């Protein structure tokens, strides 16, 4: 999935967790799914960070600045 799709999925998971009537088991399942999707998001952001660094190098910039993803 794309980063945008993962973010949308996280929003759906959050809405489901906030809904009334969610059982403990459902909540745990949703939480675990949210953690997995979050890991995918972080991996995507790390990949994007690498692409930005490469593009900056191609543009002749000598200073490599990390991208703050927080």
C-alpha cells in the first residue's frame, strides 16, 4: 500500500477503536493491525528519506540533511 493508503487505514482503525461496543478482543486485534500498518508507514518514510537524500546529491548539494519524520 502507499503511504496515503496506510494513513487512511490507520484513520479507519482509530475510528473503529473509538467506536462504542468494541470488545477487548476486537480492540486488541485492531491495535495489532494498527501497529503493523504503522511499521509500514515508517518503512515508507525511511525509503522516502533515502530518495530525498539521493535527489539532493544529484542536484549538487554538498550538505546531507536528515529528514525529520516526527
